[in-house]
């Protein structure tokens, strides 16, 4: 007679538990080439869709759907071999044709992907067989594997990707209730390691208080990113919860429209930056968490240098610069402000600070959708608040067509040269110099770097703790019985 195998209830719970995730960032649609916002990256990247390469939680780039690759001696040809036996959620096999189609979706004229320009050096994509992709570049691009980590591989036969999906990831889209939640089920024939849970649900909230209350009442198991230090007191010394302080790449910035008056004047931009006490702002929003940055580059990027001394808080100097710029009595401008935390509070702080140097701020509260169409697409603004979540995104300042309109040919050339570098050291040197120039130009006002604070129930483990590109890989999350 065979002895029965005893399995603890906790182990059973790990495999079957559905993880309830709380977030403030609902996608605007489900296609990351169609202006879906950071919420789609959080929910879908690495979960529903995969790329040829993956950016890990520690910032390194690893093979994903690319099993292997080689680079020609001149750096212009990348030959990639795909993982065998991969199928899309529809059942179609992954082929090189799907990879070619997916990359060309991102680089297409109608694509709204912010990473489109970073793939502009791709001259051709060939598919000699179903498992091989050959990418030929017009010039060296040392960041190609990194940039390809942003390209989700989709089925070339898929339709309506703004409200449906056909990826290769460990989860499939089960249900999207707009304004409420997005549920992901386990993909039955996933090619990789099976998730440690029975599925995940992203639950969406419009304010941080409601999100925190959901965790306190067990409506969610984990919060992807706590938005206020005031909430932490109820979690930090409570054995029912775990608080993790990771590394963030999310920058709170006041972006000037550098194309239009008065922010086409570098002295005005520098004056505004010097008139705002960033340390006081950070303390008021985050208490002892977060940090100041003097540019768009966080410490986790290889080309970071401490530039907090450039245009540091100095209201007297701000007044002098305004006078030099032709505004001795100040000026007024409209600050388009997204309606979700922390932007309205940040806007009020800025208004108060700038009033001290004679600058009047008219705060205009807009929705996330309005921000996208008015600011990002139409460039119809003077200044705006926004959080930028991406890792290694200094490249946006090399694109004069980006929404903030910064146009410095020397910076653009340095960024271009950095991509053509033959070594990582050369790339880092070029981007470090570009970083310094952007700071000296006060291209934007970089207010502070968010902390990355993840809070979970104490019986939930295995989640990512760093905030790289707002991705939130869910497959490793486990929930054991209390």
C-alpha cells in the first residue's frame, strides 16, 4: 500500500492564490505603441507580453525570447536565435516573422512609442528561417539589446491590440473592467517557468488614501508604489505588513515648453529652478524618503553625476536672473497639472515659492487623457508637471520633437555619438557630458526622485522592489496561508 503524500495547506495556497495588486496607474489602452501610459507597462510588461530581452529588477539586461545572439565585428549586424517551442496565447507559434512585425510596429510612423527614436538605426530586418532574426543597422547602436527590451513581441495576426492581447507571457488577459480592475489568468501553455501564484488582479484607485485602505482591509495584497510617507506609519511597525524601500527611476519634474516664451529663455528657466526649494518640497511630500536630483539622470544610470549644485535653491539669484532676462517684475504662466497625486500638491507648492520672486502661477488641473492629447501630442502648454518613470531616458533630451521641445544640437550630437560608441566606457563618457549640459541649460526643472516603496501583506513575497520603468513582474509573487 502506497503512503499518502502530506502537503501543507500553505504550499497549496502558494500555487493557487490569486494575488490582488493595488495601483494608481490604470492603462489608457492595452497597446504600448498607442500612448497607453505607464499603467500598461506595470500590468503587461513581462507578464502578458515578453520581449527579446528583459530588464531585470536590478537594471541588467538578460535574454528572454532571444535564446542567444551574436554581433558582427563592425557592430552593424545582430543575429538572434529565438527560444524554441514558444507559442502565443492564441496557440500560434512564435516565429521570426512575428519579431520583425513587432519591431516594425514600434518604429512605424503612426507609432506613439516614446522609444521609437531609439530604434531609428535599424536599416533592415531579415528572417532567414522561423527561428532566426537578422537585424542590420545603419550605424552602431550599443544599446540595441537594451532598447529591444521595450519591444513587446506580438502575434503578427493579432487584431485590436488596444483592447485585447496575444502575447507569449506567463499570463493571459482575463478581464478588464475600465476604471476598476484588470485581471490576468495563468497562460496554460507557457514556455517558461510557471508562476508561483494562480493569477493576478490589478485593482485601480484614483487616490492614495483609498489604495492604502484597501491594503489595510485585505482588499489587496500589495501596493506597487506607495505615494505618500504619511501612509507608512500604519504599515511600518505592524507585523501584518512588509515595507520595502527600493531604488526608483521615477522623476517628478516641471517640464517647461522650451519652444515658447518665456521658457525659450535659459535665464528664465534657471531663475524658476533657483526659486523653488526642492528639499522643502521633497520633505513636504515624502518626509525622509526620496532624494534630490540635479538633472534627469538618477543614480542607477551609469552616466549619473551629482548635479544638485547646478541652479540650487537661491531666490536672490533667481530675482537677479529674471531681471537680466527682461522680467524685473516677474511674469505669469499656466502650469498644466495632472489631477492625481502628488501633482496638485506640488503645483500649489511651486505657486507659493514662485510668488516670492514675483512670478504668478495659474494652476490648470487636467486629466491624464487631457495631458496626453494637450501636452504630449499637441505641445499646447507653457509648463507642466509629470512623473517620468523610465530607466536610461536621457535620450529624450536629444529629440527636439519631444513634448518639452528642448533643442541643443551639442546634446543631440553627444547622445548620437554615445549610441555609436564601441565600448560601454565611451558611451558613459558621452552621456555624462550630455547630462551636464542639460543641467546647465535648465532644460526642465527636476524637482526630486521618488522613493520606490512597496508595501505588502506579510504573507506575500517574491515581488520586485525597484521601480525600473514602472514594470512589475508578477510571476514570482507568492502568497502563503496566514
